[in-house]
C-alpha cells in the first residue's frame, strides 16, 4: 500500500489537475541485484481524483471522505469571515486554497479509502515475495509547464514487513468522577497517525469511546515531549479499565496497549478556615481553624504549611496534626509568614484553607520608590513604571497625581497597587499641558514610605479618536445583530453605524444608527432589509467632532427567510408485517441544507439518530423492538443556517 502527498498548496492543486504517475523498479530478487533494473508503470494514465458521483456513497458514510469531497469539489471552502477590496480578495483566494490543502491532507490521513479516491493512494497487488522495489511518484506535468515539482520515492518489499507495535506509555490519573488518560505521541509517530481509546468495566469487554480518532495538532511536530490526552467521566468507587490502539495512514489498527485500571475517588468537600491568629512573641504564633462537623469522620490528619508569599510555594512545616485538633503553635517565624492548614482524608485527598499572613510587630516603613518614568499617548493613557522595592514585607504602592506640582496631590489608586507599572487614563482636551505624579511604597503593616521624586509628563498633540472594531455578527429572522468594540479614546462622544448593499455600484454608505452611550456596543439592523449581502462599518466621533477612520468592513449575508411551523409536514406509519416504521416529510419552499432525525423511547430521551441531505424525504426504521413505543423528532437546517421548528411523532410498534 502506497500513500503520497504534495507538501505545498499550489503544488497540491496542480497535482490534482494533472494527476500522478507511479513507477515500480525491481532492484533485487532473493538477495541478488537485478541488472538491468526492471521498471514498470503501475498506472496506464495519471491518477486523478475520481469523478464526483463516485464519492457520494462513501461521503455519506465517512466524515473524512465528506471533507475530502468538499475540499476537492466544493465551490467554496471558507472558515473565516469574507474579505473585501482587491488585495483582500487575493488574500482570501490564497487562504481558501491553503484551507482546502490542509483539511484535505488531514482527512486523507484518517481515511485510506478517501486517499485512493483522491488519487493519493494505491495498492500494488502484483508484488512477488523476495523481491525489493523502489516506488517513484511524479506529477504528470506537461513539457511546457513553468513549475517544477520534485518526485518522491520509497523502498519496499515483503521482507520489510513487521507487525504493528503495541502502544506504550499509557497512563491514567483517576480523580473525582473523571479520569485523564495520557500517552507519548512521538514514540510511534512514524507508524501511527491517530489513536482509538477503549473502555471496559470488567477488563474483558472493551468499547470504543472516541467517535473520531485522536491525533496530534501541535504546531511543533519535532517536539519529543508531545503527549495526547483523553478525559472520560466515570462514577466514583467503581473500577474501569482503559487501553488504546494506534491507527496508521492505511486504516490499519494495531494491537491494544497495556491496560490501565483505577477508580474515581470523591474529593474532600470540606475546607478548613483559619479564623484567628495570636502572636505572643516575635518568633511564635498560634493559629486557630474550624471545619464543618460533617467532615470529622473523613479526616485522618491536618497539616500546617508555610510560605514567604501569599502565592507560595507552601511547604509543610508540621505534619500529622490529630484530626481532633483545631489549633497549632509555630515558633520559627520569619519577618513575614504566610500559613495554610490542610485537611487530609483517609484516601489521601487534601483540601487547603486560604492563606493568612503572620507578621511580628514592625513599625519601620519601606524606602521611597525610585526610577519613576512615564509617557502619555494620543488617547490620553499615561503609562507609568518604576523600580521594584526590595523589602520582603512589601505590600505595594500608592500613586498620586496633580495638574500642578505646587498644590496637594490626589491619590488615584483606591487600594494598594502591587506591580511596578500603572496605566492612568486622562481626558487630553483641557487647558493643562502637563500632569504630575509621585509614589509611596507600603508594607504589610501599612507603614508608608516618604514620597518619591515628582515626575512631569507632557500631554500629546490632539488627534482624532482611535477607530472602533466590528467584532461579530449574528443573522436573525428579524435582521442582523452587529457588535463592535468601542474606540479606546477617552473622549469618544458617539459611535455611528453605516450600511451598504453589495452588488450595487451606485449604492452609497447609509447611516443606520448612532449612539452616544459608551457601553452601547450592539445594534439590530432591521431597516428595509432584503435577501442580499450587506457591508457594515462603524465610525467613532469625539467631543470635539473629530471622526476616527472607519473600521474594517464586515460583510453579512441575510436570507430574510423565517421558518414557520407549517412550512413542513412530518408523518409516520407502522408496518408490522414487514417490521419497519416508515417516516416521511415534506417541506414547503425552503432551501434546505440537511435534515436531522431524532429518536428515543420517551419524549425527553430524544437523541440525534440520522442526518440526511436535502434530497432525502423518507426513511424506514428497522432497528425496532416489538411492543415498544418510539418518539421521533425532525428538524431541518436551511443553507443560511436557520433551524426549523422541531416536530415530534409518537408511534407504538
């Protein structure tokens, strides 16, 4: 079995157009060189994608083949919002080719049958045991082609056959109501392209868990530490067994891995709370905690943990505290200490309290901050930065501002600020050309330093507001919902939405909405809409009347159709003689993309049962049990993405 692919999108497109030649050269026979080399062309004409009608049956059965069909024959293949303008359209064409190329190769990697249909795979059934072959694949380019595509080759023979290896390194971490499986991908990446996960409750009968194979999507394929993960929900206190199987690019499934087994364990729900601390001396502290009485029987011990910062890392300093204890003393205090108390249950599961700070008496303030710098941009944002204070018990900083260095400063921080940079936002349209800042440092005991040196910041020249950004849209039956991210300029007074119908050269931008509310960032356009494509832009205006540049246009297709309950009929009949239930449906004047059939044994048990294309209008259900009641539901999807109402049937078989 042979597989090949062109490694660039344009070359891939050309290869599909002209097809591929596959030549086999016999170079050895029973260990002896074959001279002269025997060459044979394995195809009479270049291998190309099979005609579209040969794909339909398999495409309805295999999602990967359906993706291949769309990538090769679909009129469009878009995963991004449409782009406008000449350059944007050129970029969009290139992006679409890249998407077709990427998704096609990914789908072919998961389906050898699909690869053969696409002309990227071949089975050579004329080989002879004991012979060695070199296979060469070339693109059937015409002689005057202005592009070169290198040939590919590989060596093969029956003497190279090896059994598929067993996956190794499967590990499972069993937690509360779930398990996380992991295994190394790189060890067998040259053999297996994807994996199947199987589960058993008795270690004998295993069932496949993942509907689609698990594969590596990392952008760093040469990373030797790439692991694949799978999470499964399980009930606690019941043993489950897991194993994995590798799948090759030729649809071959290898042997199962070793089995990992375990049980989900309920986590400890009760958390200690430190409610009091006493510091009788400079190096000794006593902590008191409480925990709900319901957790007493579950706890095997407590632990006292200490760290130098609130974020840890915490180290256990006193272990094996009796489960009946609710206080503990520690006599090795540093200048600043953070403590937590952990409750440990009989399964070894921990729950940890929030940290509390313990600090002996300290009245010495920190040093004044140094290195204060700042700059204001055209939107009125002042970016301040300064050197970090080195005190171990530093809590943070207080920031002060004034328009005049000779008058009292106003604090701009409502609470202690913990990092060494700060963004302040000011209106730039006032009479002051400068603004002034100074800082204080504050420790955990709320001792404040003296002020830093005063920083003078110049205001920038006046400019129009920054442009807003159209972020998303939603097509609704009553119109199109438009959302935008407002201009970041502080003096923005309003945002205005403009619309233009596409396909009409004389059409001008029409103002359809204006809002002066800064937090208002959405609008439903329902004004004189027809079934068409519309382009939208948003413009910001500041208090001085300056307008921003318009946002990038957003193009939306609105079908204008509303699906009503009486737009389709759904009926069913029971045929007990031939043992089936016949379901049929009829749709009135709608552009249907697909039908979704649901089935259940009761109304609230409906699950997706079948999906049909737009040409299917009936179905015979033969998977039935005598004297059973079945509930069916039907819903269809329009090409625009609109969902029909949900219709139900209840039938007794």
